[in-house]
């Protein structure tokens, strides 16, 4: 869904052609310059070709991005329809073999973990807790002594703890990291969202959502007096490097509705456009809810595969709605490649022109690979796409209007795939070395 496969196919050709030319004496710096100019030219033209869409096309994008799985595509599209494309959608394991969609209370905000050492899933670089407790405070916490009473209380309950504070740093952060890594505590800290008075309001919203108490300096409340009853509770919390998603328990609807009504009254009484915007944002976060896609499968391997396909579908569909769509299956890349001839003539330096030509050659790689996967001759398919001005439908073996056929790519995904491919290829061409993790041996 994020274009990683396309980026890999493109980068492979770029690296191969680039190293072949540098071995023949070409300047790697000039080749890189030509490649970067070519991609910049393509990105400008790509946005001009994009088409906005809605309705059935959302389902089509989600289905294509999930590997053609209509059930997964329909579930991703339905989830977006329920909480909006910008809404919070999480994916978790189902207790049954079936896929299910549930709309529940919850919210997300743009703050990530205070330290990467809080990560619980190294592969996805996230920290994820089931049924955690939340310490919610507008205080800055630097001394571990402030946290000892609440940590001892939480440890007895055997529940994970998420600390949401103005900031957790110094001795307090270091001690939390050590205890987490030693397995003494399941813990993470997150910096509170927003700033100033709006931060306190945002924390109060989270306290309502989780049925917790905001430990506030304004009320002369101190951390050493915090009891288990003061801590918020959630069904699930997922923390990435940049964001936090809270899925609330099912018993908070009444409190959330009351809080939203209170914010709406505040909205009616203000004349400031800025305040209205921020209050509307708070209402949207609280009232929008969270769509939870529960994935079921008979085996662990299939379950992991389904979760990845749903995440791909969600990522690609969001990107498509944001920036529009173009014809898929590599046909748009070929069309963009044809527009590089004019750029080649403008570039005076020979090796920069070589860089442009490398990009042009790489742009046909995606369509070639699709053709090969379908058992067709890649060069012949590329030639026919150029001659007919239509894309190749690998499922039917026909050349047709791919947007009408529902074979589409998100403009944002194509752009990122191109930029990422050039970034890694340029690095390899100029350094001729790569440092990578050594693959672990397969389990015996």
C-alpha cells in the first residue's frame, strides 16, 4: 500500500544501470544530478495527470491494494465511510476466524513515545498495550521519586501503564526505560498534545474518554497521592514515533457525549475563528470514534498476511483520496517516461543526460514485471502500451483504459515510490556500499 514493492523494482534498475555507467567512467555525482532532475520533472507532471474520485472508486482502490481481496477491500472502504478517511482505524486480531468491523469510542493525537526504548514491536516500531492504565497529568516529570508510589500501585495490578504528561525526562525517563527493558514494568510515556491551556483541555478530554482523573497543578494535585481509581483505562493503546491512538472501553459513550455537548456550548459562546477551529478539532477527535477491524484466520501465518493486506489497503486508499489517482499497472510511469525526452535535450552535461536516461529506463520496469508475473513478454507489453496509449490488464491479458477497469494507483504512493527509489539508488551509485542488518538464520 505504501509503494515499497514499486520502489524496490525501480531502485533495482536504477542501481544496475547507474553502476554499469560509473564502471565505464561516468561521474556518479553527475548521474545522481540527472536522476534527481528527472524525478523532479516527473513529480510535477504526475500531479497534473491525477484524477479525484469518490464512491465506488474508494472500494476499488482498497481492493486492488489488498491484493485483489474483495472482502478486505470492502471492509477497509466501510471503515473509512464510518469514521471518514482521516479518522482513526486500527487493526487487531479477532477471537474468531471471521473478519469483523466494530465502531467504538476513541481518539488519536500527534504525539509519539518519549523514547524508542518503549517499543514493544521492533518490526513495526510501535509500542502497543492491551487494557492499559493511564496516568494523565499536566505536570513535567523529571524525578523518579514523583512516580514511585503510582508505579508500585500499578505493578501490583499487573497492568501496563502509559504516562501522559507535559514531559517526562531526565532521571524519570531513564528509570522507566530501564524498568521496561528489564521486564519489571510494562510502561511507556507520551508527551501531552497541544500547548498551554489547550493542552489542559486536551488532557481533560482524554481523561473523560478513559474515565481517569487529570492530575493538575491548578487543583494542587500531586503525583504521590495518585490512587488506582485516578488512573484512566483503555481497551488498547498504540504508540508510534509520531502518534498515539487510544481505543476506549465500551462504557464511556455517555461521558463522551456529555463532554462533546459541553464543548459545543463553549463553541456557541466564542467569537474567535481560531478558537472555533480548535474547538471543532476537539469535537471531531472525541466524537469521530475509532473503527476497529478485527482480522480472523485459521493459522498464524495467514493472520499476519491478512493484517498486512488490510494495512496496505488503508494506507493506499488514504493516499488516493488525499492526492488523487492515476492508471495503475505501471502504465502511468511509462507515459511519464516519454515526457523525459525534452528534459534530456535541455541537460547539457553528458553524464547528467545519462542520469535522465536511467530514470526513463527504470520507469518501464514496473510494467515489465507485471507482464512477467502474468507470463507475458515484458518488452512486448511495454511496446504495446506505448503504441496503443492504453494500460495492460494482467488479469485478462487485454490492453484497456485501466481507470475504468478499476486498476488504479494513488498519486501519492507513486510519487513516494519514485522519490524513495532515487534516494536509495543515488546513495548506492555514489558510495557503492550498503550497511544492512544481517539476516537471522531460519528457526530449526
